[in-house]
């Protein structure tokens, strides 16, 4: 089976994990501290706080920024549900905005319109732009909009570690950036996540909320507020540390493979009216998702690809189509997100793929849909 993606865990990473396990230091420890320092250097930000998942990162960011009941938070309608779930979990209301075809990211004009016309009853507090599949959102536009309307920016860069906007790493533009190290992301620690910020007061709060609200002083531990246990383990950090030096070369390879997909798909896209994903400087290409035309049953395509030994999948969800959010929303407002959710097809994509693999996928796809 040609898998959607394969975690890139070499012997070196396995050795590093084994070494930590033998040491007996299993929870947050020296590897976590080194990994945080290396992530600060890689991303070019002031503070990095490892957590147990991307969802934990989103949740902690909202808690630490005091977003809660009575507040509304703007999110793209096309994303992984965790983006909106985190908002709901702190008691705030997610407000969905449609996305653009091609980038699959938040539609900035619609975002602006919604902000301008906002009448409550909740107070608009924050925007969570999602760098979907690694496509960098125009953070210059988002941050200027946020500044004009006094909104907080929390970047959901869960699938965009290494992506850049104007040469600057995404995740570092907002008050807080959130990343995931889930196995479907380019760098993985199994479960895992990261918070980054340039605000050291906020960082201190997120750090103590990560671990029971505790701070350690000369006189012992002080419990300052009710916190969580959202720590990443020392052995997971060791696994991530080994991968980080390779990340940029993996992303470069992903650009090459995306270009090969685009080339091989040119003819089929014309014949079958496919929408292909847009290339962009700074894209980190976590996923390669194309969009099938309305007449083709995506799930049937996935089933037929599977018979040919190829794993396909949907790309992400349209929040307004999900049971949890359906009732509160006028569904006609999200035509693009709904189309991407229902007709999006993610194809096998990771740096270990060969050009022949890609030609085989495209050939099989044309057999299935033509
Ligand atoms: C993967 C992902 C998440 C969730 O990350 P986990 O580590 O699985 O909790 C959140 N948002 C987006 C956009 C993602 O792609």
C-alpha cells in the first residue's frame, strides 16, 4: 500500500529515544529544554513551550490569553476541527469564515467584512488563521487587520512548521503560534505540540499552565493557579531534536514533489476539471490535496484507489458541516469550505516518495476518474 504519508523516523531517532528511556528521565527533562532552545533558534522567536499536542497548544493559548465565555473567535471554516473545538472548550464562540480555493486558507476579504459588520452579542477577541497544509497565510494582512480592530492573533500553524511568510517563519507573527508534532505532520514525536511567543510574561503563564500552575522557587514549589498536565515527555523531545536539522531539506524535497505532481496532473486536471493546490513561496507542503469536480464521488475514488494499492483521504473538515457546529450556522455562507470538505482528495505525499510513485498515483487516478 502506498501510504498517505510515512513518519520519517530513522535509526538515529530510535537510538535517541532508547537512550532517554534508559536514563529513566521520562517526563519533561533536559531533552525538552534543548529542543525548546533549538526551536527558538529555528523559528526565530523568543520563547518555545513544548506541550502534549497541537490541540493542547491551541487550548493553552486561549486560556493564557483569558479568552472565554462572552468572547467570539474568528476561524476558517475549512480546517481540522481542533481549531474551533479549542475555542468552544474555553466557553467562547467560534465564528467561521469561508476560505479561498487553491490556498485553502481563510478568505481575508470575508474576514474583514465579518469584522466590520460585527454586532455581537459576543465580543470579538481574536483571529485564528490556519496555515492549512503548510500554505502560509498573508500574515502582514492579518496582523494589520488585527491591529486596526484590536484583536489578538493566535496562529494555528499545526501543519506548518517551517513554512514562511516574507522569509519569516509562520507561527511567530501572532501573539501566540501553535504547532503539532502528530505523525501526519512533517516532523513528528507521536503526539506532541508547541507554543511560541515573543511575549515573556505570556510565556511564563503558558509554562506554568502546562504543568499544574506551578512555579519553582528557591523555597520550593508554588501553585499559583489551576493548571493542566500538558507536558511533552523527554523521550518525545529527543525524537523531535533528531529530526529538526533535516526539516528544511525535507520541505525542499516536498516542493520538488509537489511540482512533479502538478506537472503530471496538468492534462488530467484539464480533462477532469480538477482544482490543484497552489504553489507559494514559503509553503511547507504538509499535504497535497486536489479537488474533484461536483459530479465525482470522492469516497468512491478513495475506495477505488485503495483497490489499486494507493491510500487517499479527505483533506480537512468544513466546520459548518459538522454535527457540533451545524445548528448554529447558516451553511450557505461557506460554499468553498463545503466543496473542499466534500470533494477534496489528499494523495500520498511525503519526502520519501519517488517520482515513479507519483506517476503511478496520477496514472491510477486517471484510470479511476476518466
Ligand atoms: C493537526 C492539526 C491540529 C491538531 O493537532 P494535534 O497534535 O493532532 O492535536 C490542529 N489544527 C490543525 C490545522 C491541524 O492540522
